[in-house]
C-alpha cells in the first residue's frame, strides 16, 4: 500500500477539498455508454455540464465511451486522479478502493449500494474500506450515494441536475432522495444551488466531517446559506465547533435532524435527566451552534428563500404586509403574531402618500390592502413609499398577490423583482396563482428571484428566522480563579464517590462552586433533634435522608412550628424505608425555580432551567442548553420559559433577580463541564425573592 506522507491537518483538509470540489482529474470507474446505468449517467452528466479537467472512463470491455478513450483498469490510468467515482458491482468495490488508495487518489465517491444499508456483513466491508482510506489519507464518500454537484463538475448519477445558475445555497445531506426532493421543489421557487453533497452511508465522512471541510476552506466564493439534512449526529462537538465558526464567518446554517422524537420516558433519577431526550439534545446543539432548525423539506426551502431574498438584511421583527386580498393578509398577520413578529402602524406621512395613489376603499393600515384592481404602477409606488418613509421603522415588506384578471401580473412581478433589488427594506413576494400565472412566475424566477406560494408558510418561516440567534461567543465567565468557584475543592469532594452523593458532600460541592445555600443540620439521632431546632429556629423544613425521591415517599415536612410537631415529623420520616436521618432547614419564602443538568453521551451536559413546583411537575415549563454556558446563553434560557413574567413579579409580588439566576446557571454549566463524571444534578428548588436566592435542595449523581 502507498505510504502516506506526513502532512498537517490543514494541508490534508485543503487537499481533500480540492479533490472533492475542484478536481483537476476525474476517473469514472465502471463508466458506461448506457445512460440508464449509474456509470453511464454520471459520465454523461460530467461531460454535458462543462467539466474542464481530465476525464478518464475506466472500463475493461470498451475502448471508447461517448467519444472519450477508455482505460481498461485503474492501473492503466496515465495519471493519479484527484477524484475517482466508483460505479461497479459491490463485490468489486473493496479491491478498487485499495487500488485507488495505493495510487494516491485524493478522494473517492462510491455510488454502489449493497453495503451497510443491506446487512451486518456489508457494514463490516464498509469498516474495512474506511480503514484503507484512512491509512492512505484518502477521503471516502458513500457508499450508496448519488454523488456530488459542484461548480467544477456534476458528478451525480440519480435525480435532477439544477438548471438555475448556482451559488445561492449549498446543501450537505445524508440522504440522496432528500437532496432531489428539495432541489425539485426549490428550483420551481427560484432557489439555486451551488454545491450539493449526498453522503450515502457515510462510512468514513458524515455530515459533520463535511461541515468541518467546508469551514476549513470557506472563502468569499462560498455560499452564504448552508442547508443540512442529518439522520444521525455521531460527532456533535465537531458539528458544534464548525457550525459556530461558519456562523461567525457570515454563513447561515439551516438544518433538519430527522428521527429525533423520543420513544417513551427515560429512567432517570433527576427531574432534568427524566425530561431530557435525544431530541432535547439535538435542539440544544442547534441553538448553541446557531443553526436554524426546521422539521421538513418545505420549511427548509422557505427559510432558505427568506435568507436569499433578504440578502442578510433581515435583522428585526417589524413587518408591513401589502396585499390585494383581505384573507391572505389576515392569515399572514395571524401567523406573524404567533411567531412573535410585529405589524407596526404606518407613519401618518406614509398613509397620506398611499391615499394619493389608492382607491378610497383601500385599507391604509398595516396590512395595506391595495384591492384586486391594483396595477403594477400602484404596487411599484407602494413599495417605493414604504422604502422612503418607513426605513428604520420596518425590517421587512411582504407582498401578497394573486391573479385577479384585472391587471397584468407579469408587470406586477417585474416591479416586485425590481423592488427586491432596490428597496432599502427587504421585500418578500408571495404569489398564489401557481396555475394561471405559472409561465409568468417562471420568468420571475429565471431572473434569479425567489417567491413563496403560501402566506402561512411564509409567516412561519419568518418567525423561525426572526427568532434565530447567532451563536453566543465562547467565554469562560467563571475562571478557576473567580471568587466563589473553587475547582480544587470540588475535585477533592468528588474523589472516590459514585452513585447518589450524601447531603454533606453535595453541600460541600455546591458551596465550593459558589452557590448560596440555606443553613442546615443533619440529625441522625433523635436526642440531637431538640438542639438542632433551637439552633435554626422555627418554622422549619424537615426532609428524610436516604431515599432518592423524597417527595414520592412522603419524605418532606414543611412549616414545622414547634418541638411537638418536630418530634412527630421525626417519627414519621424515620419510619420510611431506607431512612438514615433527617435534614433540618429554616423555611424559606419566595418563588421557586429549578436548575439542573444531565449528561447526554457525546453531546455533553444539558443544562435545564424552569419554574419549580407544579410548573415542573405538570406543565414542564423548562428550557435546555448545552454546557458550558455564557451569560448570554443563560439569559436566553431564562427568557425562553413560558412563565418568564412571573420572575419579574406580578400583582405586587417581588420577583427574582435575573442576574443572580444567570450567575447560578453559568456556575452550573461550568461545574458539569469541569467534572463530566457528574451524571445528573438538580437544584430543586432554588427559592427566594430579589437577589436573595438559595438552593434549597439538591441532588448529585455520579456516573
């Protein structure tokens, strides 16, 4: 086997990127003159779509295919190809991969199926081919994939080849069918693609690896919109790092993660562990990475169309609607309201200018109803007026128009297209007459413009884009030297422990991490109960020590007002199976919230925040984020719960200091990031008013 030369990771990344996306030479192993065979179709597509490099068909039985001289074998190739596209029977593929690796081929795309998607034996063969490719430093795509589309070549054998000029959007997918379904629909909407990648079985390189490759080689000629379709996330930290890096370079990522629903409840010892699911982890990962998450192909296209039409200028939530029919305008307005967007009233000067050009029956409010009699000149003037007088007050203009038969829709589409290019406010068009105006809409999209066929879908996608937050800056808010966070002490407290920690160890860890805790005493002998009550004073809370779920076994007594009640509570609590003592705490008044974290395999720890009491038990009003947390991410967690207003205080009641909650969440995220052996942790409840917030009860489980 060819010995791999020592190269840096940066050099290897550049080499693989060049071989996959801009190969100077391509060998089609299994080339054919039959366009109904994969090797024939891929060769034909490369030939007919402008590839300018060296193209070598490999076929042992033919001398010439489509006018190109054929090489009888890989060994007969006159040069080592940058890229090999393999379309031969499955039994012959491993030998071809070995031979290509020995030749020093930079990248190989295997179109052939019949491997890991078929059975365990096929999966084993995939692993062997991966080992061969890894040892040679060769990139391996597939097997069982439909190929690549890049600006340099169209190396795809199945499905469509987009006819629109590329460059607007790039797409990395783990599914070939999804690639084609998306492109079929997107091209009819005017959305053009630059690079389209299908990875098939991802024996060596998955979506995460291609995102890394894309990021490592990202430049000014790369698309500013990157779509992802994933059926599995095997390298979440790799995806997180490079998605954040791409976002910081100006690339917006939009992704589907399928197969993410939770199947049943989980067995976990904490509230956080029980409520976290694989889908929770995916959502938290996407949010931390700054990836806009959608659940289907239409939404993927809708969001991409918004980003394309707005050209990166969509930064706020204030919209104006221009419509020629009341119903669609109302439905869009409803969906915008559900998504948290605004339809602000128009300025008086704007309404006066609109009144000069529109009939008296028109609505000059927002939405603006220009009536079915609208003309191209009226639509053009409306958009110009909004651009002149509402700049700075509006973030987007949505134009909804159908085919009333009362004016020329082609002219209306033309002025809308001009406004998309010229308006200082992004313009998003919704065309409803897909049958009667199909040809006119096609003329519109051929000019490089996108449109939306449904006002509700437009509103839903606008909500996703408007709520999208860029990834928070990486920052270690709590450094090891930060007052109140004693990493060494925490490590000493954790040393040698496993399972559920005892209350004294939990208290030591939380104090060392800088959390505020109430006074407490552990009573293991009834003779010490009276003295403990005198030390803390009444009223008291008494909690059983031993059982994991104290509330479930009746192990909590609150509002103990005198020694007699304390003795009665002691006797009841110590009668509970596994009871080893009782914890005494003074009663604390105030609101209740829960903070927690649970480890989710390769994703790391999910940090949870929510309202306590009934809100966690019944309403499950919680939010999750991946640890560690910046202050910005902690604030998003707090602001994201449905009961957020309660934290500010309602009906004269005092609320909770948000800055203290942010500090607690950041400390918790740092704690579990520093000590990954913590499997589950709950601070439940954190209770109090204002900035006097205390972690009343806590549980830590080491796994």
